[in-house]
């Protein structure tokens, strides 16, 4: 079976739908630390242990949340799986013919977005910036989701599932500190409607 070809418009929107911005971080992070975050985002990857150690060493206000960012990165597959189960339980027919995540390629893209959502959230956590998103990037992501008819209600449920699964991975005393990083992206996604 051949994969459906993405239109030129969709490919263009994918390029522009970069939801993280480090533009406001100059006041809290040296340029070298911001470059670490930017390089990871450019590569679409989580911060490595080396990245996190480097950021911790050069940031003027070392983050006590870096271990949490590492923990979430290390548990990403379990967290995404738990969020996927929540979506499938909430919308039992979503991956069946006529459902918003049918055929399988659409569902796979959704689960991949969950992986990337958590990646972006961990940047905010490691950098101690709850407002880590780009208004332009989110605008293009909204246009992309409209173009692809992504089921927004399912994506919001998935992000809420990512939050719940993630908070279970960290110490209870850290949960209140971490919740706003998830809530920020959940609120932004809710505005897509």
C-alpha cells in the first residue's frame, strides 16, 4: 500500500508549525544554553544527558526541574502509550473507518505528535519557562490541523493524558511545579477550536 502524498500546502505548514520559541529566554539563559535548546528542537529530539548537564552548568539559575525533564524523557514511550490508551478509551471508534484517526497512518501521526508535545514540554521544564510556545508556530499548527482535519478533542484528551501520565512519574512534591508546563500547551490547543 502506498502512503498518501502530502500536498505542497501541508508540507509547507509542517515546516512552519514549530511550536517552541526561545526568543524570550535571553533574560534567563546565556546564548550558549539557548543554542543547546535550539539545536535539540531543530533536530526534533529530546535534550540529551550531555545537553542537560551543560545547561545546568552554564545557566545562572540552575534548574531543580532538570531531573524531572530527564525522567519524562526517559519515560516518554510509557507516557505516550498511556495517553494513547486514554484517547482510545474516550473515543472507541476513532481508529475505525469514518473515525478521525483512520487509517492507521493518521493514528500513527497523532501518537507521534504526542511524543513531540512532551518533547516541547520538557524544554519548558528544563528551562523553567512555562510560556515556551511560539504564537506563529501554534498558528501554523492550527492551520495544519484544520487542513488535515485532525480531531482536536482527541488531541486535547491526549495532552491531558500526557500530563496525568507524566505527573505520575515524578515525586508528589514536584507535581504542582510541573503541572503549569502541561497546562500551557493544553490551553493553547483548546484555543484551536
